[in-house]
């Protein structure tokens, strides 16, 4: 059992937590009530390595209200070495990312911490996502 | 199930609603549709209204009940449908289902949004609520961001240098703005009709690699339709347009998309296949297509997901002119979301409006397809592939 709140707490203490399926062995991350690969419901908490591959990213220059002070910043999609993809932030220079966009895709990355958005009146409190750095 | 026809259509001017509230915009489109159909308001047995964000725009939830009230329809059932940018399409689909099921004979369906008046910062915040809030919220994803990510993947998947892909994407903006400039109801009527590829590519980045001119605008507007059972349709009009097939699909968080590939959303593939199957038609038989070009790359991805082109082939097909008004498959001849505007909760009904206008031969000069199309289709996307809806329309009833 792993709630979304516990998943986020894990991120803030530097851990990428997920669920391992007793039926297929697959790892689900972020946590869901069923295995994301086979729908199995016998799931046990596991810790992912935080290593993976940069699947894609973007550089946000026109933000949502609440993110004005942060532009430019880089949301990314990472395929972890355990299998599941996660959405997070990429810790990388925005202008370099724009120049070298295609070369960055597929690079090895590793979770280096968490980003916590303080939240607004719609978000039901603060929320965290993993931050990744390029390791090659 | 009974056959269903669209017998009346209405559409406000898209852009900035200087004086009208959401209720008034929807009423304007609804009255046009009722008058166009030649039905009386008292004949309307139910109302199906798409609206994505009225609570944030005007502090109004439950807008469908108040629309029924303003139109004097109450106490008939009136329901709001919300599937982000696909809200109106799922409302129209539900309306068609209820009529097909025999519950109602004559209904009103459509949608409304007032997003331009919210301003870019707040509108972007509320639109991003259609992302998976727990994981995509803190990452600060926006919709241009999601499609920027998809564009980068597209370039990688098919080995297209990014600069080359950006120019091909820009051709979508050039095409749809050319068409939108000819559409009197479009947000950009008379504007940007001679947009150049360089202008799109060189406008400022919103979310890499998408520039401002790769993105549709925020818009206010409404569109509405009158649907009725096919056996009743000839009572009201000589030119009913029949609903031949519909489809709907859903998707979860972006990170759960198969293989992390944003260019091949299963929600769209499944929804489109459902609609084609119900209609007994194939992509090659469609003569007019209004699809969800919220961003230039979105048009390419949509064409492939629906099966109009193979994976990775839509960019070259676009560059080859195959999606022009006189091409193999005319796409967004009305201007699409890029040129016509995108009042999100109204967009699906607007797409149907323009397909119906094409099938009646009533589209404006420069937009009307020649010869008059026999079969048409709409594609509407809500969220980051969370809700997909397709409608296939025809000038004659289902074959079977
Ligand atoms: Zn499993």
C-alpha cells in the first residue's frame, strides 16, 4: 500500500517509491490501486533506483498562474530503468536545452531531488514531483 | 437503436465576448439552432451542454439547468458535460445516444466557453487542471508544454531534424489561418490569412519547440445543434445530416501512456476505431474532417491516430498539400482551432456545425469543399489525451 501522499513524502526525502506486482513482477509508479501493467491487486511497496532515460521534455516560457517566478523551467518525462515512466522536472540550463533538444532525448538521467510547488487555492495543498539530472 | 439526424445548427462569433455572459452566448447559439431547424422551443425534450470551466470563468456551476431556464425549457432534463476541450463533443454524443435509444425525439446539444476573458495566466492555470493534478501539477505542465513534449518525440521517433519538423508544423498554422481568415465567425476572420512559415517558426517560444503561432488562441463562444430521430427529420428539413457513428475514449496520467509515447494515444485510436466501426466507414471514405488542432503538432498526431495516414507520415502529407481544402482529405477547412478559435467547451459542437454547413453546401466562399461532401468527421481532444471523442456524419443514413 502506497498513497499518493506517501509517494510525495518519499520524493521529498530523496526516494522514488513505487509498487511491485506479485502477479507479473512489474513496477507501478506513481502508485495506483492496481498494477499499471497487468491490473493485479497484490502490490508491495518498493523503492526505484531513480535512474532512467529522458523520454521527452519541454521548456515552459508561458506558465500557469502560480509559476510566473520560475520560467523558464523544464518539465520532463523519464522512463525509469524499472519500467514505468514518471513526470518530473529536469535540472538543466534552459537555453542549452533549447539548443540541444534532440541530442538530449534518450540521455541517462537520475533523480537528484524533489521539487515542491507550494500550491494554490485549487490544489489541495503543496505537491511534489521528482527532479532529474543528466548523468552522461 | 434508431438513426439520428442533425436538423439545426447555431454558432456565435468566436473571439472576445465583450458584453455577453456564458448563458447569453449559449442561448444565442441555441436559438439560432432551433430557428434553423424550424422547431419550437416547447418541442425540445432535453438539453445537453458542454462547458469546461464555467465555475472559474463566471462562478457558475450547473450551467445547463440555467441555460434551460433562460430558454424557457425548464423543467426538461438539462445536463452539463465536462471533458475539458472535448466537453461539447461528448454532450453531442450523449444527445445522439438518448435520441437513438428512443428516450427523446428532439433535443438541443452544444457547448459554451468564456476563456479569453479570463486572461492568459489564469486561463492557463485552469486549462492545466485537465492534466493529472497529483503528478503533472507540481511539474508545472501546461498544454503547450504537453504538445511541445510530443513534438520532440515525433522528431525523435521518425528521425526528422527538429528544424525541418518545425517548418512542416508551421504549414499547419499557415493552412488553418488561411482558412480561418475566410470564416466570418472565426476569431481571426480577415487576419493572418497570408501567414508565412518563417513567421510561425520565428515567433516567440511558448513551450519548446512550440511558438505562439503553433498554438490556438483562448476564445469565447458557443455553438449548438438540434438533433432528432431520423424518421422525424424530414418533417423539419430537406437536408438532414445523419449521425452515422460515434466513438469516445479515455486515457489516464501522461506517464501511463504506452511506452511513454505521446504521439500514439490509445484513447484516440480506440475512439476513432469505435466511430468508424459504428458508421461502417473507413478513413479513405471521409470527405471533410474537422480535427483538434489545438497546436500544429496536434493536427499531425491526430491524423495518424485516426488512421488517415500511417505513423510518421502526416508531416510529409501536410507538406505535400494532401490536407488542403482541395487535397486528398480536407482538414480544418473552417480554420480549425488555430484559425477559428477554441472556446473549449464549445469546440466539438462548432466542429459539427462546420461539417453540417459543408454537407449542406452552405459554407462560406473559400471554405466550402467542392463537390459537396458525402461523409464528414470530427475529432475532439480533452486534456492531455484524457478524453477523446469522434463523430461521423453523412448525408444519407447508415448503410446497414
Ligand atoms: Zn502486474
